[in-house]
C-alpha cells in the first residue's frame, strides 16, 4: 500500500523533470528587446545573437502588430498576433 504513493511520486518527478520549456510552448532562447517611443507609437526590436527578427509596433491609438522575418531573408511581414516565436535562423551561429 505504501508502494503506490512512492511509485506515483517517482513517475511524477520523472515526467515533470523530462519536460523542458519548449515542451510548454515557450522558447528557451530569450530575445533582447530594445524600445523606442515617440508621440505616436512604441517600437520594440527583438534580437537574438544580435540578429533582428521582429519589430513590434504599438500605435498609441491602435492595435499592436509585429513585422516578422521568419527565415532570415530580410523580408519582414506584418503579423497581427500577441507574440511571435524566436525563429531557428537567429539561433544558429
């Protein structure tokens, strides 16, 4: 009878310990974010390893959006989303 709780505890620890941050849907790589603000908007630049991959633009009178380079070609596309993932191309050196 005492064996069941120990087995359950062991399995729980193994399962939780085996899950990394990416398993929870978050990137282990954290971007460096620099911000600029003027009278009309706030601009946040997202970089990893010095590589710019996203720009978040938050107008004072509108909804925020991202300009996002998903493959490193320098072509930023507008993304209307609350966040964007760190692309693989910025993590490779």
